[in-house]
C-alpha cells in the first residue's frame, strides 16, 4: 500500500470519528435538554405537592374546628339558638370550601 493510500484510509477513519463525535455531542445536548425539562417538571410537581399538603393541613384544621363546635353543641354547651340554627344543615365541600346550606 502506498503512502497516499494509507493517508486516504486514515482520512476516512478520521472523518468517520469526527462524524461519530458530532453525533455524540448532539445526543449529549439533547439529553441535557431532556434533563432540564424533567428538572423543571419535578420542581413544578414539588410546588404542587407542597400546596396540596398545605391545603390538606388547612382542611384538617377547619374540619377539626367544625367537629369541636359540633361537639360543644351536642354536649349542650352551645346556646339553643345555635343548636336550632344547625339543625337541618348540610355541608358541601366539593368546591374546596365548606358550604353550609339549609336542607329544610
């Protein structure tokens, strides 16, 4: 094999390696973009989880407070007027807030 042929083969191999490296760099860039997107989604979901946990804690406190009020009423510690006002009352929490309506 002549020197020119050897150099030609080397050039082809080098060109192949350069193409391979360029593909790897593109793939690396794509993977970094995917990682950044996933990290942004994780941060968003963590924020939503925190908000839901806070909301659940608040709902728990409100329900506990309502149960305490109802307990006082059923124990006779509330006034008769308050007791009369709560009779026939229903609670709707489907919209996120507690809604008291008269079911009479």
